[in-house]
């Protein structure tokens, strides 16, 4: 088009498929440039193109079958000249295909778009034909459930013709179903070096019932094929047993390029597993340990070992219901300089002082989530963090970097609620008149320093009781001190007993130009909603 390949690529990548198709008809020169971009990504075939694309695949399949029948006839006549090999007419285009949709999506598309003859090809045949004529194609993602129960012909097709093309692979078993370790390893052996994401949610068979069956060839072979493109590894239902340690080690040896490790429902993290993570995964930057559904049993020493796995420093740490000991806290502090995201949602023994230390010491921290349902996560006086000598607020390293803050700031006296009989007698009494408002003003001062906040969530997102010893969020309590939060997009104070009314909403609209979502309780809802509608204010109000 412009005789400059880089410029051609920049233009073609900005065009829709419909526009690319039009450009391909302009001239032979444009056709040569545009066709690779038109065919490169079939992960999403638009609705109006599905029928034409499906018909083209069907026509090419039937044409190829016709060529093969003719070839057989030529062979049967015993001529000396060998018959020409069958050639796909779409091969000149399909060679450019780089990305395919999920198998079930494409098979479903063929089913919806075509009316196939009874004795003709099945939609599965058409899908396999597309794979055959697309040597460079990569399947965006593939979900493989309970693989040991597939019939042999289908399983052979999956392992030989689909798995080598997959970029994101998810293997799982349901309920009490189990999978043999050697079977799983044989399956993973079929994956290509293009694999980018691997999730294994499978219960491996109890080795006590057949340890002899779990023998994997070349299990100590250091030259085993590695997945150099693999960035994400996640698994659950791991079993701590010597027979599985070999499988585990062989798997992790291939994962030297992995940057994200996610451990879901793993009841026990063993010494051997922690050692293998440290030895074979030097590029780790993100780790998630545990989930809401499963408590992970990991000792303080093993937590220290896992935290030492990242050689260049962690950027994201997410912990489920694990316990942080003193040694683990010390190990975590070594990564404050690189930490971008920290989620300690379910860590009961992660204290207010620990959270303040994180915020005061992490210069690159963008997101902090420390909720725990029905638990007081951080008391107001600790959050304020004043210098004991001067009484001024201490400087925090994350004051300009923090974008998302999710925490419950509690233990604030609320005499206004006591006067109305709220809180079931569990409210904190003031030590002197005006103490509650004084504490709130200091909390607002601290929040006001986080000048680049985009999302402020001050309540548990996982449910729980209403919060009473919390901020009022009224102008009378000092809300106007947050005027500098110009980047704030959403505010969540649901389940908090706030005093937000029309006047407060009007103030937020005036001083927070990017404010768009409010979650919480409104004192005079009807008046507030009427004002928002009349003035066409684009704010979504979600009352909870």
C-alpha cells in the first residue's frame, strides 16, 4: 500500500475486518498487503460473516474430499505417474491464521450457520479440517474436563490435533473424580512451546492405591521440553506425597518463564514444593496463595521460602486464609520497593500496624485490599499514623501512587448513633465531647493525602454486619477535606452507617469531576435521586 511494511501494519491493525475486506478488493497490491491481517485473528468471527466463513470451510472440505477420491481412483488404475497430492484452496489464506476461537465456539458456529447433509461431514470434521489447513493457528483457550473418560478416538484427536495448538489450557475434574499423575503428564507433553496459560484444577489419584502406575519416563531429565512462553500457572487439589513430588518437580522444571503462580484449593504446601518453586521458577512476580473456599496450611518458615522465590521482587501478592508469622512479615518487607498490589483479604493476623507499615513503605503501591468480613481491619488511630512528638501526620510512601484502597476504618465514636439507639450497645463511647468528630477529621486528613485515588471502598465487599463505628461522610464531619481527590471514580460505603444526603452528593459532584459510582445508603434518597435526574448527572447510585 505504502511500500513501508511498518506503516502498512500500523494502518491494517486499526481497521475492522469489514474494512479490511473492502481494502483487499482495491487492487492486487492492496490484496497482498491486507490478506494476512484479514485472516490472522479468527478468535472472533462477526455474526454477519459466520455464514460465509462456514460455507467456505465446508466447500473447501468437500473439494478436498473430492480430490482424495479422484486420487484413489488414479491409484486403482495402477498408472505409473503418481497422482498429485490433494491441495486445499483455502491454504493460501489459512496459512496466515494466528489465533482461533475456542473449539466449542467454532463448532457451534458451524452448527448454527450450516445445514449439513445426513451423510456429509460433521461440524467436528469441519473444525479438524480448519486445523489441518492452518499450520500456524493457535487456539485462544481450551477447557478440558475429566479427560480420562473421553472415548479413545476423540481423545486421540484432542491430544494429537488440538492440544498442540492451545495457548491457554484449563484441565479440571468434578466432585470425586480423580486423574492419574502419569496420564496428566502425558497430556501436558503434547502442549507446545506456545502455551501461555495453564490451569490444573484436578484431584490426582491417591498414590497408595497404585503407586506403581505413576511412573513417568525421563522424570529426572533436565533437558525436558520447557514452555518458554508460559506466563501463568495455576493449580489446586494438590497432594503431598513422594509419588507426586516427582510429577510436581517435572512440571515446575518446565515453568522457568512463569511470572504468575496461583495456588487455589491446596490444603498443605510441603517443604518439597516450596523448594521446587524457589529452584525452578526464578521469574516469578505475582503469587496467589489460597482462596475463600479453602484454608491453606503453610508454616511461617515455608511462607518465608515462598516469598524468597522472586529474585527481582514481587509486584503482586494475594493471600487467602493463611497465617503470617513474624518471619513472614520480615520477608515481606524486603519486597516493599517493588510491590504494586497487596491483597490480604482473609489474613486474620495481618494487623492494623502491618497495614500501615505497608502503606508507609511501598512507593509503587497501586492497590491494597485488606477486608475481612465481620472483622475490624484497621482502627482509626492507627490509620491516622501521627508523629508522637509533633502530632502531625507521618509521610507515607504510597501517597501519590495508590489508586485503589479497600479497607474498613473502624473504632470511631459515633454519639449521633448512640442518641438514636443504634448499634445494639456495641458502639464506642467518647472519652470527651467531640472526640468522634476530631478523629474523623484526622482520618479525612489522611485520606486527602492519597491524591490519586480512583476507587475508595471502606466496607466489606463479601457481606457481613452493618458498620457503626465508622466515618459519617457528612460535610459536618469534615468530608470537605477530601476536595483534592480529583481522580476519584467510585466510592463504596455500603453497610456503613453514614450521614450522606443531598448536600453531600451535590458536593461530591462539584469537587470530584470523575466521580461516577456511589454505593451506600442515602438519608433522603427521593430528593437526591430527583436532583440527579433533573440535572442529568451521570452518576450510578447503588443503595445497599
